[in-house]
C-alpha cells in the first residue's frame, strides 16, 4: 500500500523533522510501502529543487522505495496541482471553490440538468439506484471515446439519447472525474453567443479524462462542428473526451456532420430498452422486490406498437409514448396482463396531465406542444395566456421547464421536459389543434422565434409552411433586426432570399432608412467580429444591400461607438481579430474603424485583457495575429506590448504549457515563422522535457511532415531531444494508413527510427512488421526515392537498427535497384557515380552483399574527381554522412572489381583522420556494439589502404 502524510507545520525545521520521522516509519514498516506522498500546505515554505530531490532520494535509498513512487508536494506546488483540469470536481465540491465553465454545467451526482419530474423521465434516484437501463450502445460509445476521443450519437426523438449521455456523465462523475454537460435546447437565442464561450470552456478545462457532452446538436450543427474542430486543435494528450448527441436528421444509419470525421453511433431503442423502461417504472411506482418479466414475444409486440417491425434492425421505439402507456396499464402489467396500445399512452397523458389543467393553461401547453415537434422553445411573449403561464404544468407536473435567455437573462422561455411529449399532448387534446396556425401566431408574437420556426420547418421538409411564416414576417423587414445579432440576421436573410419571401431591394431600402439606423448599429455592436466581417462582406458584395453597408460602416466609424467596438474586439480570439482588422484595413470605408481599433488596442489599459485572449487562442492563430501586427505599422506597438507581456512571469508558464500541448504542425509553423522568432525560440528552450514527453506520449502525432519539420527545427534550435517523444508515438501507433501513401517515403521512416531512442525491441519489431511490407519497400527502393535520398535513408537505418532488425529491408527489390544503378551509370559522370557509389555503400552498411556485377567502374583519375565532390572542409572535425556513404561504397567497389585503383594521398589521409575522430567521440557516448564494430572495421580497412600508399585493397 501507499503511505500518505500531511502537515500544517509553519517552519521548515519542523517539516524536516517530520520527514525524518516518516523515513524512520517507512524503513521499519512491515510490509514495506509501495509509495509515499507527503503534503505540506504552508504556502510560505517552498523548498528548492535540490532539497526536494535530496529528500526523495533518501526515501528511495533508506526506505526501499522506487524514486518515481515518492511525491513531496509543498505550498504553491499544491495549489498548482489542484489548479489542473482533472481536479475541477475537487475544487467545486470538496474545497468549495467556484471554478466552473461559463456555459457547460459540471455534472453532479444528485442533480441532472433541468431536474425533470415527469413520471416517465428518469430521476436522479433512478440513476443512483441503477434502475436506468444501460443500452449496449453505451459500450460502443465508450469504446469510441476511449480510442478516438470523441463520438457522435444520433437517434430519433424519444430513443434514449439524453438518458445514455447522462449514464456516461454520471459514470465519469462517480469515478471522481469532471464531466460537463450542455443542452443546446436550453440556450434559445443565446446559442449565437456561445461559440467562443464553448471553446473557452473546453480549452480551460481540457483534460484527457474529462468528458464534455453537447446535447441536441441538431439545433445548431455549425456550433457543434466548431467545438469539434476546436477539439482537433488541442494536442492529443490534452484533448478531453467529447460526446455530441443529437436527433437523426436524414437517415436511420447515423447522420454524420458534414466535413467532420467522427465516429457515429445510431441509437435505437428496441426490446432491451423497452424492458428496461418497463422495469424502472414498475420499481418506482410499486417498490416490488420481484418484478414479473414480460416474455420475448410481448417485448416484440410492444416494439411493434410503439416503434415498428421488431425484426428490422432500423426500428426504434418511442420510449415516451411507451412510458405513458405503461403508467396507464400498470395494475394490469403487474398481474402479467401485457396488452398495451397507442391509445393507452394518449389516455394516460389526458388522465395524468390535461385533466389537472384549466383551459387557459391547456392552451399554453398546446402552443408549446406545437413548438416541440421542431425541438424549439416557446418565448414568454408568445404565450396564449400570460397570466396562466405554466403554474401547474411546471411546478406540480414537471412537464414544462422554465429557462432564462438573453445577455442578462432578461427573457423567459419554456420547453417541454421531453420533445416527444409534444406529439402525445396534441393527440390527447380535447379539441383539434391547428399546428400551422399556432406557429404563425407564435412567429408574429416573437419574430426571432418565427425565423427559427421557418428554418426548422424548411429543414423538416415543410417548405410551404416555412414560406408562409417568412412572408408574414417580411411584411415588416425590420423584424430581421429583432434577431440577437447581425449573424442571425444574415442567416435569416439568406433563408428569406431562398424562399423569395421579399425582394432584397426592399430589405435594403428599409434597413438603410435613417429611422432604422440605431437598431442596425446596435445589432452590429453585439455581433462577434468574425461574424460582423461576414455580414459586412455580404452586404458589400450584394448590390441591393450596398446602402446598408455604407450606413453601417459610417456609423461604426463614429466616435461614440469606439468603446463598444473595442469591447467586441477584446472578446474575440486573436485569429478572428486579425481577420477583421485585415478586412477593415483593406476596405476603404472601414479605414477609420481600423485606425480606431489600432489605437485602442495599443493602449496600456487593454494590454492585460488582450494577452488573456492570446492565451486562449490557438498558437497558430496567435502567431498569425503577431505576424500581422508586426508587419502593420499602426499595430507594431501592439506586437511589441503583446510579446513583452507574454514574457512576463505571470503569463510565461501558461504560454509554455500551451506550447507543450499544441499540435506538432502548429509548433513547426510558428518555429519556422519570421515573426516573434525570439519569443518562440525562448519558449522552446524553456520546455520541460518530462512534461513534454508526458503530453506527447499520451497521443499519436499523425502528421508525418509536421514531425520531420519539427525535428529539424528543434535540432537547429538546440532541443533535438524533443523529437524523441513524437517519433515514439508514431512508431508505437504503427498505423499503415499513415505510411502507405505516395507522400511518405523511406526517409520519413529513417527519421522516426533515428529519433525514437526510447523504443523497445518489441515495439521496433511490431512497427517494422506492420509498415515495411514487401509492396511498400519495393515501391520505396524501386521508384519512391532518388539515388542520393535512398542512400541517405539506408545509411540512417544501418545506424538506427541492429543487424537482426534489418531483414525487412534486405529484399530482392533493393538488390535490383543497386545493380541497376551500377550497370546504367555512365563512365565519366562524376556526380552520378558519387551517388551510385554512395548507394552501394549505404546498402552494404545495411547488410546487402553482392557477389558480382557488371559495371563501367570509375578509373583512378575519375575517383579523384568524385572524391573532390565530397572533400572535407578545413573546419571539419568529424566525418559527414555523405562521406561515410561514399567511402563505404569505395570499399564495396574494390571488393567487386577485378583490378585495383588508388585514391589521392591527401584525401585518404583526411578521411582516415576524420573517421578516427568520429569513432573516438562515439565511443565516449557508448554507442551500440554493432556501430562500434562497424566503425572499427572501416578504420582498419582504411589503415591497410594507407599502408599500401592509398591503393584500395580488399
């Protein structure tokens, strides 16, 4: 077992005495401890690294513990540890510290979001007691989350999507890990404001063991995709598990999100789910210890009644309707009378709910049900009777949830506890409900909801109803300006244009009117900058809206709007800010806006807020912003202050941490950029190797080109060891899909093997077995590489691999390539022969041995010219790879030739001196035996040649 000790001692001497006592206890304890953790919470006492290492070593030596199993945590280090994302639940629930996301909700074991009370919806107690059926698909989803890191669950209404999501969230919470949940249906109009906020939440709280759930994504697939793309921007070792959940839109097979490669699980409620719901409801209502189990043929019948053909793999059951029917016939079911009908569900809804409401509240409920078919909320402004509200339906029956919307939560919206209730409520109504009319009334009462309705109807394949609502709304084009911001207005405007509800010229005329100018400007000033740029570009490029563009740009340029425009800029990610500034700079009518923002962003009062946004921006976008600011005269001061701020102690650690966790491709790009070169080089120098390796080895860096580029840059900047961990991840993944295509060659493989210094023999064997197939190596050596490149790769492999691991490369295809080069290289072509001899030497170093070959070998005078191409430089102290290849080739050439040739004395002496120096330096670094022997053998041959007046001998 592990030992744990904690102290609140306020002096260092007392803490050292405490540790002395702990060493004695650990040394004398039987059985021995397997690990030890010591925690000191006194913030004023922080030992230095040498002191901590000394005490850890003493525990290891005197108490017989492994060094890596001893942890000593002090003061600020303790705070630093607890600030990590995986301790979010500890901070919130145990320490009582408020540290929660702005949009996602931390999942707590006792209170699911919305706290549903309707009897057919699971309660927190149902989850806690294990009464909620765990579908087989839960394990499939978990498998995708564990392997790929994210998954998409699709299902029709009332198929158990949210129940499944909450099972996984509560499993995570019960394991003591953070799970975060957000239902897009709860956001209403706020969904347009949520983009940056969702990304902020995920970046701040990202950890590979955390779970983020975004529910009802079909309400805004673009937002879901944006979050998924932001997830891709995190380094693999920092990515949380991401679960997207939404209604099936197009197929019964699991609709993907366009342009997003994400594992998709189609969720279908079938016999097992029906049985689970039946058992949960009976348990809750009767408390029976033993419950009569419905026979398989009964389950089939229930699925047929509430879903469809029980033998079809695409059938799914409406679990809400089924639940209502079970509640209606519960006494019969307990007595094993298994008959259930659709009318039972309707009767139960009528009996349990509608009979308890008066006419006014019923009318409100039917209007809400008319929205539920499209998964939309009902704004308070559109209630049929404001005084009646949903007092009983919400407070007593749990059918309706109340939500607050708006930047200051000034608006009230309502939604059903489950969208599938809408159809049942409408079917159970005492009088028929005219859906189309109810929706038109709602749209007129609250235009923003009207546009959402029209869009949902169009998506649902009801263009006639959508067009009717849009035509009604466009009787007054200013209704478009009632939407939350200009991005929403632009989306609605495109919808209007598609359905030809009103000419664009009419919208341009009304919007451009001076009376509507304040509303237009107000909408612009609450629009995120990247979306404002899209609107302005659309208006500028659309002839009918040119007046709107002119009006808006003129207003945004005014002094009174400077503060709010600056505030909007300070809320943007720096990539979005750079894009808007670049657009404004090149757009003549926005020049004043650009000048204004350039001045404001350069002010001292904003430097801290700007650097905070910088630290939430992906490093690639941050570099783009810095590069743009540096080359733009009016933003040069912003570049200077931001690079200076990022170097300050309070920000530097976070910047290094972002660097460590960024994708390798981003790092390669920023390290090779001309702007902020000193900043990124300094960050690279400060990267902690242990933290770097821990991050990189948790994931798989799939971009081979990024790895090669990063390796070259890291070596050039004095941190070559940082290439080892990414190389090892590539080797461990051994994924043929990464290797078996045209752009990946043998030089990539030699780079990975050379850099993955901590690989095991078994990892190497598995990698070579999976990657170096006969077809792949044949392509590489026959046509996949030029002669010089192939020679360099083969030599690198001979250095990286012991002889027993080289067999996958020593195939007949390599032999054929070498023989072809020897036979076809013309005599007198010095450059070509230098490459051919290098290939011969590198192949021989790898283990290829030719018995004989016909070739027009170089003469003595040719060799002198060939060697001049590889002549050593005056400052050279060790032999270069190109020289190694060539001289190895000369040795093989002499073995294969019938005659003897000589090399110039000066060149031979220089190579021997360099080879000896290289060998001596390598021996000091303890190279593998096979490398020492190869070098020693080559030196011995060169010495024999020297003794013979530099005549090459066998």
